[in-house]
């Protein structure tokens, strides 16, 4: 790499980053120069190692070194940019990039959050065809508590060799349900075969007695071949393991297990991300081996962060029995989020043990009711701000933030760097700053726009072949909204400010990252725009407002009202005044206080900037008078209450008190006029307030409860 310690040290010092270079660059720090690392451990400041290949070695050395108190951080500057075709041509840009990556690596760790615990004693259910399940039971029985559920036969897998000794329980039947997670699986199955394997002594008397040879080596009866001789029942004798009554009345059985090893062709879980502790391998020998090794590592006590926080008061899931926003339920790849209702109000429930921490729910949530707790949005914002400010201060230009996950995404980037080193690829461009997140779906519109406000020229989100379909769809919708906003702020249509990079291999990644629409310089307002000073807030909508205001202030061309795609979390509503009765059901349903009424007169008003386009007002309106209008309104009126409909109040014909609108009374007369309680002269009651209506009925000797 074209790395110069003095130049890099100057770049870091100029940027004010909390990282110092010790005066020299090491080339064999993990071998001959390991003493420099151990010497750094003696200090009190954090230690940053700018290489990840030998991370395990450095961690081991630190563990053996006495008195280590400073945290150790690791960052890869080699494959992520040092080994690229541009690095030697743009040395200044490479040092700016390296300074930015080091500055982020030197940040303190995120604040701790509560943890979710798992306890596994290693009791595993191996489920699948007998020829697949029994051999794996033999291999794993010495290390795990094994139970087998044979769900059929796989003749192609070879001859069946049942165990000679009863070393573990064997069941045969049909799997009906599996739920739970590591250490707490509940499994249900149905056994409709006459032979109970728990009672069977494997004496083979039934096999000898059967004239149709309908009993196999697993001691199960082929009911298509059986001709009801029942010789097997007699042969079984006192063991009483055979009962043909089970054919017509299958037994419902269940069990609890810590782990599930699924060898059936069709997995028991349909979701993209199955629970921790469940492994599906089917008939694939390679996947079976990998799953078996993973099973052995899932014994003991484990914990993970509780990745999310939920604030029910601003959730737009449902009001008055109507479903509004269910974006988090739909996008969750682990089926960890469910809908729940109480007294007509809808909220969501997240099962922490099923949550995999992808953060897609927090990205899809329009209100910020679900937020990413570890790391938090303010922490992610601090990372982006540190990265971009350091890069710019060190002389970097046209920064592209590449968001990628820490598994497949990181592996592809590292493989690309290796390919560039030997001339088989161009590598990660110098102006592209990789930012590892727990999952690419954990960042969305507010963080992308904040990064642009902090000085990024473009945001690229890396997706790979193992990303869930619902993640792709959700991110594509968010990207479409971001692009519409940026084009409305004057960005040319051919200069895409936020882009998805969806690739499956190194060659495709190399081509996309080096394409002009991803890594090339941008035209538009951002080149001369000062970096924003705001900090990403815990409240999602607050951060979005900060970012939009900053970008709008420095746009070269601006549309006051920018149309957005359907599903955008910003917008207004249109009200059909001819149909609206000002019943205010929409006001009661609005979860974000965007819709307002007035106590002294019938007025429907809206603060547009508060609207999250959840649709509850639209679905709640009994007159179907409301339609959503996705848009970004940058005028001052968007922050003020704007009247959508108003009328004169209708006054009670008995006491004169205003209690509704003329249109509402007219609508009631039309809808309820045929009701016996309001026929004839009683129709005048519809023109009375609630109190006078009751008084009138009592005066006429009627029961008030019969007329509501």
C-alpha cells in the first residue's frame, strides 16, 4: 500500500480525529514487529490495529499480556482501499480514506443494552426420513441428547441400519408444528402407524409373522400392503406394541427440545430467517455436515443484545379496530413481530428471542415507534459524521458511503481487495468509504439523508444473494423516496444520490462499485454545501426534519412541494368536502397528531410535517372522504395547522347548544330515518343534542336505552 505514516499522521491531526499514529508504519506487525503491539498495550489509550487478517493472533497476545486495560479496535484499510487500482494514483485520497476509517475505529463502543438469554442443554430432535436421521443420531449421540422423529423413508439414501441398542428415543410420524427458539423448542407430531417404537423390543417376531412383508426394518407397517391379517398383533404378544386403532385415531404427541436438526426436504419454518437453534439441511450432505458442527456449538448459555426499543404511544399500527401501518410485521424475516389488539387499539409485539437484529423493522417504521437500540441511531450518526468530517478535513473528495453487513458483505469486499492486489479487479475506489452495519436493512431514509448533509456525495447500500426478499423490497421503496426527494431538490435525474448495489460475486461487485453512477463525482447542490452541524437524534422524525431542512437550505434548485412515491412516510391528505361530515373520526385515529380539530367549532385541520402516511384516517373515515397524498412540502405552511374542511355548527332545536354539523345531521336523517325509533315525529330527535334526546324520550315515556 502507498502508506506514509507522516502524511497519515498529518491528515489525522488536521481532521481532529481521536487517533494518533505512533510515528512509523509497521509491515510485519503480526510477526517480527509484534513487540510494537505489546508495547502499545502498556499504555492507557485505546489501541487501533489497522489490519483484520491476524485479529485472532492480536487478541491472543493481548490476553496473555498482563495489565491490559485499554480497548483494542480493528479496522481493515488494506482490502477496503489500500489494494485498489486507484490507491497509487491518488495517494492523497487514499490517506484521507485511511484517516477516516481509523477515526471511526477509534470511537468508543456503543452503550450497552439489556441482553436476551438462551440456555441449551444440547437435547436435539433429529427429524427427517429414517435413512437420513438415524445415521446422524449415531454420530451425535455421544455429544448431544438425541431424539429421532422419522417422518418417512428415503430409499435413495441407501439401506436402513437401525441401531442395535436402544440408546435414544425413536418416534415415527408426521411433523405437525414447530415453534420456539434455542433452548425452548416445542415440537408436535402425529403418529398414525400401528407400531409404537417406544414399546417395540425389536424382536422381529412381527416381521416373521407378516405374510405381505409389510413391516420394514424401522418396525413400521406399510398400510398399502397390509391386508388386515393381524398376525403381527398376535406375534407381538405381551409387549403390546402394535395397535391398529392408531390408524383411525392418530396419536398427537409433543416434546420439548433445545435444538432441531431438520433433514426433511421442506423446512419446518417458512420464514427467511429461522429461529436460533434450528438447522435445516435436507438431503444435502455438505449442509448436513455444517449443521451438525453448528449443533455442537449450541450447548451452554448464550446471550445477545436486545436490539430494539418500542414506544407504543407513537405506533401507527391500529386505532378503532382499523389497521393502519403494519410495515414492521410485513418486513420481519424472522416472524418475530406480531399484531396485538386491546380495546380497539392496535400495537405490535416483538419476541426478543426470535429477533435477529437486522433492524429492517426500524427502517420501515414511519414514526420511529420501533428504534434500533444496539447500536442506536445517534451512535450510527456519530460514526457517519466522524467518517465524513475526517475524510473531508484530510483532503478527500466526493465521498461515497458504502453500507454493508458484517457477514457476506464484508467477505465480498475483502475478496475484492485480494483480487485487486493481484490485478484481477480494480478494487474498492479510493473515494468509497465502507461502513459495516449489523445489516444493510438497519439504515434508512433519515440516516442516508443525514450522511448526505454531513458531506457524502452518494450513499450506496450493498445487498447480496442471502438478503431476504422483503428487505430488498423495503429498501427499494426507501431508495425511491430518497431519489425523489433529491431530484426535487435539484439533483439531476441521471445522478442518483442513493443507490442499491445488489451483487452475488466479486466480479459483479467490482463492476458496480467502479461504475460512474456509484463512484463517480456528482453534480448538484452538495458539492458546495457546508457539512451539517446537527447530531442524529433518537427520534426518527426529528432526524429526518434536520436532514431535510439542511439539504433544502443549500439546494441550487428547489420545488416547494415534491411528489413522492406511494408508501413514502411523508405527505398530506386530501378531503372531499362534499362527503366529509366533520365527524372527527380521523382526528381520533391519527397517531402522530397531524390531524387537529377545534373545541369551539367544527374545523378539520392538519399539520402536514407530522403526517406519517399510515392511512388510519383513510380507513377510519366512514364517508370514504379521505385520500393520502405522498409528498414533501418544504413551505412554512407544512409546520402550521392548515384548514382542510370547516362548516357552521348545527344547533340543537331544543336547547340551542351546538353539537354537530348540518351535513352530519342530514346524513343521520338519511341513514336512520327508516329506523322505528326515529320514525314520524321522533325524527326530530336527530336534530337534538344527546342530552335533549334522552329528555324527550323520557317525557314520552320511552326507554332511552332502546334508541341509541
